[in-house]
């Protein structure tokens, strides 16, 4: 079986320096010897067959289960090497059957009725919250940061992301804001504290809900920030602004039209909505099988064409689109480095298998954003074409004002314990 795997690797890996030690202990060399050397050992002969037939799933499972071991370099180094090579030479037809089947089945796999959506969210977000403290920023922003320059750290980039989002919402004090997928409450609290908005946040994670409520109480913002356990399809009322950061990836392609029609229904006539979502710069595809099975069940990264088609059917008007390139790669690099630095703590909370699974998820995601055309879309939506100023200058002006507000908040005297 290794002979066939060897043929596959020799066809694919033309650049780089990869040594693979097979299950019999025999080394095999691939690539042109350039770059950082990567040495990998297959510790279980059964993995050779699985890597040949379904590499996208087998590679992650093999590493997670200890059947594939890194002897030189990290799993990110291996994934980056493989991804860079497969961008030039696609995998052979005999390995593509699983991917074709996944694409054909994707509408079934992405069914997200309310009960399933709650279960899928709980699978990822209702694990022990201490895990997230090991790699996220202080505000627990679990989405792409906004790096205004290469020297920015993770906390700075996540604060800049909140400013960037708030600026695009063109917010004024007292306006009613709906935050769909409010996470641990950081964005909603920021909008209330910095701009004076009246915020309602909804989530399907009980863990996130409890922490968000506690945070709002500590800030004394219970009257201006409310968090609820609710599916977006069950929300009623009208809001001046609707924002969703890192939630659209969980909607499922079957429900895009429902989602945007709901945003239209919830938005005031002169309102503004902003959807911040991971996206693919290529045509529609299928979710990576490892991510779908172990990390984000029911999740899917949309192509812009899929989003725009659903927006066009909703009655909403696209006012602005920005594509954030490489910002998520930098975010994921920071998360991965923090997680690796806290590996022993994570293993004490869960176990070594979980740590390898999480590292593979972070490493594979970073490689995808660096080399496979994954980006972040920020899509601004309105119901009335005159709801916003004629030019984008107001965004820069608002961002500068928000920066001054952030500096003022950081400079204020603090009570003991804050």
C-alpha cells in the first residue's frame, strides 16, 4: 500500500524538503530540498491506506490519534508544505471521490434547523471555557482580528476589529443594535460602552451566554446590553443596526435566503447591517471533512457568489464590501502560538488527543488563509439606498473618533479589582 502512497506523494510534492518514515521504519524523501526540513513518521500501517484514499480526513485523524508523528517541524510546517504543492498540482482523480461526494451531500450536511443548530453550537462553544482563555485575547474575540500594521499584537488587532465594525455601522448613541451570534459579549459591550448603543445580543451557547451576562453586570451595563439564548429565526422587533461577526459560517447554505430575509425584517427602514464572515475567493465548495467532523459540525465557508445571490433575493441592498486578506492568517498564527505555549494546561483540562486535534485545526486553518484563498468578507447592507453618506469617508472619521474614545477609556482611573 505504501507504494501507491509513494507515487501520490512524488506526484504532488515537488517543492520543499519532506521526509516520510513509513510504518516499516523506512525513510522516503520528497521535494527539491528547499525550505525548512520536515520529517514525519507513520506509526500505524493502517493509516497509509487511509491517507491514500481520503487524505483530507485521514491526515487530521492520524495526527490527532497519534498515528502520524512529527519528528522534525510542527504539523503546521507539514500542512503548509502540502498545501503549497497541491495549489500547483491537484490531487489525482482516484483521491477526489470523497470530495465530490461531500460536495453533492453538502446541503444535507448543512441542514441547520433550530434544534440541530443548538446542538452544533454546543459541540464547539460549550466545552470548558478555560480552553479559550489559553489562546484568545483578553476580550475573548473568537473571530478575525484587524491588523492595522504588522507590529500589532493580538489584543490590539481585536480592539481594532471592533472599531472597524462599529465605524461601518455608522452608530449613534441610543440606537438599537442587534448582535446575531454575540459570543462572550465583547462586541456588544464595546458598542454600548464606547458609543452608547442599546444592544441586544443572541447566542445558542449557554457557556457564552452566562459569561456575557456576567461581563455586562461587572461593567454596570445591564440596562444597555442584554444577552439572550435565542436562534436568529426567532427574533422579533426592529433594530437600527444589525451586526453579525463570525456567525454566518454556521448558518448553512440551505438557509442563506432565510437568514438575509430575516435581517431585512429586523432592520429599520433607514437601518444598516454588517455581516462579517469567513469566505472563499473561489467558487462554492464543501467543508473540510476534519473540520466538519470534529470542529464545526454543520459549518460552511461561503463563496461571495452564494452570499450575494441570497442578498439579492432578500430585498436588501449591498452598500459596501471589504475583503480582509491575511488578517485571519495572522490571527490564527497568534492563537496557535498561544495554544502551544499553554499545551500542558490544555492537556490537564482535556487530554493530549484534544490538544493534537485543536493544534491541527488551528494549523490547517492558518495554512488555508495563507495559501488557499480563504479571506474574510465584511458585507454592509441597507434597505434604503440613501441610508448612508455618499462616500466612505465617514468610516475613517468614525474609526478615528472611536480610537480617541478607546484611549480615553484606557486612561481613566480604575477601582481596585477592575
